[in-house]
C-alpha cells in the first residue's frame, strides 16, 4: 500500500491519500502509481503552497543520486525516481528509504521525540532498524540497520542465504510460518498466533517466547554497539502491544549488564510514519535549497 | 602508559612524551601524572604556539562536562580533568575517550582515511570499537562501541556478568587465559600463543581459530547494523598481522550475504593513535572556540 500526505511545517498531515501500488502489473505500473499519487496530492487545496516533495521507498535506495536501486516487492530496478517526480510536480524532490524515513518521523514527531540516540524497529515481513543519532538516521551507503540479519544463534536458514538471522525466527512472517510448521495448522498471520497464545495455546506461547528471546538477543547486541536511549517497536508485530513490549523489556534487562538501558516502547505514528518521514525529508530538501540558494 | 604529543595542524607529532601513569600509587597520583605531562609538553619549544590541549582517557568519560567519570585501571572516579588541565596550562582543553580518540585518529590520519563509515577495533585486554560516521565518532552517552560485550554464542562467563561476550573468547587476555587453561602451560601472552601456533602447536591453533571465528561473528553483526566501508584492527592482537587479518577477512566474507562488504586492515598509527586523536580533539576545541568567539 502506498501512503501519502500533505505535511505542514509542524509535521501535521493536512491531507492524506492511500493507493494500492499496482506492483502486480509490473514495476512500470508501480512507478506510475507513485508519480500519479504525488501529482494528485499536489492538486489538493492543502498543497497549494507546496515547496518540496518527499518520497520514501523500500529496498535499496541511493538518496544522493535520487535513484530507487532495487525493490523485491515492487520489482523495480534502478529507477530515477527523484528526476521523474521532479518532472511530474515541478517541485524539488527528496528520495529516501522507507525504514529510515519511519525512524526519522518517530524521532522527530513520534515515540522517540527528544532522545539523542534511538532505534526504531519495524517488525513485519522482515525486521529492520533505523538508527537515529542526534536527529539524523545512519545511512551506511543505504545498507545500515539490517537488524533482521544478525546471527542470534539458532540454526534455521534465512531467505538471505545466511543462518541464525533474527528475522528468520522473530519477524511476523516467521512467527506465522513457524507456528504452522510446528502444529500443522497454518495461522492467518502473526496476529492470529498472538490471539491463540492469549487463549492458552501452548505451541503459540512457545513460538512467541522464542521470538521474544531472539529479539532480546538482537536488541541487546544493538544496545552494546549503539547505546540507544530508547527503542521504538513498530510494524505489524507491535500490534501485540504489551504482549510484546513487557516480556521483551524484561528479557532485554536480563541480558544487559553495564550497558546503557533503553526504554522499550511502541511506535506512535502507525503505518503512516514512513510518509510523514518522507515529508520531513521534503522539508530538509527545501531548507537546504533555501540555504544554498 | 601515558603517551603525549605536540600535534601540528596537519596532524604531525612534532614532539612526544611517554610516562608511567603511576596509578599503582592511587588515583590522585594518576591525575597528577596527567597534569604534569601536559605541563611538560606545553614547555616544549614545539608547543610555543600551542592554542589548545586534548586529553583522551580510558573508562567512562563525560566529554560535555569535562569529567573523567570512572576508570577501573586508573582507579579514579569523577575527576574534573578538563578544569584541572585548563588551570595547569592556561589553554582551552578538550576531554575525550581513549578508544573513540583512537578511532578519530585512524579515520582522519590513519588506515580509515577517506572512508565515510568505519569501525576501528582495538583488541587488547578487552575489545572495543570506535564507530566512525562521516568523520565523527558515535558517543552514545559515552556508552557506544561495546563490541566486546555482544553475545556471540559461546557459554563462557564474562567479567561484566554476562555470558557469550566476544571479549571473553577473543581478546588478547582471553586468548592467553584460555590457552593456559586448556594446556596447563600458561603463555606469556597472546603473542606467545601466536608464536606457538606458528610453530605447529595444535592447542594454540584451536584457541586462535575459536577467537577468529568469534571475531568474525561479532564483526558480521556490526556490518549488518552499521555497514562500515572499512574495519581497522588495532591493539596488541593486531601485532599478529596477516595471521589475524587473513583468516578473519575470509570468515567474515563467509558470514556476510547481501551486506556491505568492508575491507579488513591493520591500524596504521600504532599505540600513539589515542594521543593523536586527543590532539585532533584539541584542534576541534580550538576551531569551535574560534568560530563562536
């Protein structure tokens, strides 16, 4: 799902837009969906004074070159998205990465507001992290924050080709898949596993505990390396609420010795965080243009 | 050992000084050694035009407050070192952390020169990392970079109170200790274990391989999270040279799938890197003062 918004200077969404990406019709259709959505938002009365446009897309992104390098879901490859959007809108355009844009939004407008160092961790099909330092998100040539692919010591293979990867045991997709494999009763999704656990299903409890243990391992590692003041959990799995945060915070606490102890909280901005972050990138693009021009 | 230097604008050490810390006579003696060394360097002819002073110390440091909060080795606690050094020298003083100062020096003057993202990893009694992003070293409230305390999946206890810590199996101290425990023949140090390995000692080879495997695990984790372009190995263990870098780079390569692949190299600045980094902090302190004043 593509999500868009008209964002004012204070970070308030004055108008919003939701669209299916149309990626099932091929990468060109997905690109056209993005460009059409941007054009439609530009025509909204709330966007009459729009000064810049921001886009946040999944996969591998080259922000400096303005290119969407690769996305498995959208099946596009090396799309000059910034240039295309600038041609369509006549506005300066900033291009960013969806997870990092989400992290930017949660750090400026959401749950990590006011903290110098934060990690924002969306958990859904995969697990990623936006590492926020002094209000900026680490880029690492577009490759930083791959929390889902650190080895937490189990033996399962991961789709990336490695083994022991955190997301092979603790992503929403992995939780659903592992429950199905263990019980022979494939659930509708991770939310279904959570529901069964709440109803006393022993296998659901086991799968959940294994996921939470692995997450505690992964987050403890991140705490040693990065010393975040706060960890913000988002994505589909965060809908489990306290069933996720309470045991995870407790097990993280057990694993830490002298390290800085972060708060573990739920994301505040929901599934529009990425598009709010794209709007913040647009404002940064405008400010840097105003400064240099 | 305390190391000092007079550093010119280009990062060249015009004069140097080495002193025993005197920490065995208590924390006050260590503080006095630092202050006397700074005063002596200031009297050196090469320092006639000195404009600022930088100090890099181990343990926990609060750079903003200018306080050396705690050091196990020097046994000091909450020393207002910046203020004391300013009183002694009459110069503006910058206070930093030894590992992070080492990272700063290697990134500006040494092996990581020219790379946007780097990790500088001294391996000695412990294992730490300076995480360099765009020429700055992550601080994390003084707690970032604790690479030695990430869980790499062994069962040994660590002095920190945790288990599975990288430095409990792969620090120079751990390598010597584990060789002694396995063979009943305590070595003089990790260099001795390396020498025995080169002479065909099977136990030494095993201990070394276990350490390198654990280091590859830890560095692969850091690559997933931080995507450094280069990893610089320093400290006593780096004296093993290609016996360290070659197998480590190969095993790291095996562990990485899609992640950014860093070069793995030896540090260039040797055991004076920390004091060169302190000098760079001094220049930054001078520049920020000149800018604001």
